[in-house]
């Protein structure tokens, strides 16, 4: 398997395959990253920020594409990223313009699975979450509330958890542990 170089968009959060997040780009290194992506110099990968260690991020990252951008009233740039493919960081280096570049390997994405039985609660709860948070819902042209992998990954993006805990679940071979975790969380919250 061949490695690829990716520019890292490092944030305190998680973006997973088929997920979408909007960001305000204001720092010079972020602007340089977006420019290099639009010029075709690098692909872009979303990386969860890590505060200790040799790397500025966790080793599991997500290749993305910029699907929309807008200039805001304060002249800053807003971009919408969509996750495409899970990757593993082999090494990373900081360039002179403060942009991080990583050598990466492709990791398998979770396969699509139908939601069944008591796990349908997770899908219904995510739908309610989007009703309360229309800004997140509006990022999607289509939602896949019957796909356990899609629903699991969206929960990992929005739950208020430490990145290290989210990534422990992301690194599993499928969505089953995440589904169990979210179901137990919902049950404990609503007393089911």
C-alpha cells in the first residue's frame, strides 16, 4: 500500500467519513493550507488536536474535501469540509509557513450496516439533535438515519467527549462499540 502526503487541518474535534463541519479560517497557517489545497499541491486531512507527544494530532485522521467556502462579513473565510477516508499518520513535519504535512496510509472505513431493534433509538435521537441544531443539519443535502455507521460517526463528531476517547471508538473495526456506547448513554440520560 502506498503512502500519501496530506496537509493537516488540526482542530479540537473529530470529523469522520461522510461527516460535514464548517470552520472559520483566520490563522495564516490555515489560510496557507487552504490555498495549497486549492492549488492542488496537497490533499487535506482533518486531524484531532493532541496537546502532548511528537505529533500535534492523533494518528487516526480523515481525508477531506472542501465542498463549500464563503467570505464572511469580517473578511475571514468559512469553509465546509466533508470527510472522505480514514487515514493513519506515519510521520509529520511542520513547514516554514507553519503548515503541518503528514505521510499517511489509508485505513478501511466502517462498512454500511442497517440499524435494527433497540438501536433505532440512536437514530431517532440524532434526528432530534439535528432539529435542535439546524446549523449542523443544514450542512447535509441528505442524511442516512438508517445506516448504523453513518449515525455512529455523526454522534462521535458531536458528543462532548475527549478526542482520545472518541478515537478509541473510531479505531474499532466497525461501528458496534460506538452503537453500544451511544445507546447506553441515551438510556442513562432518559432513564430507559
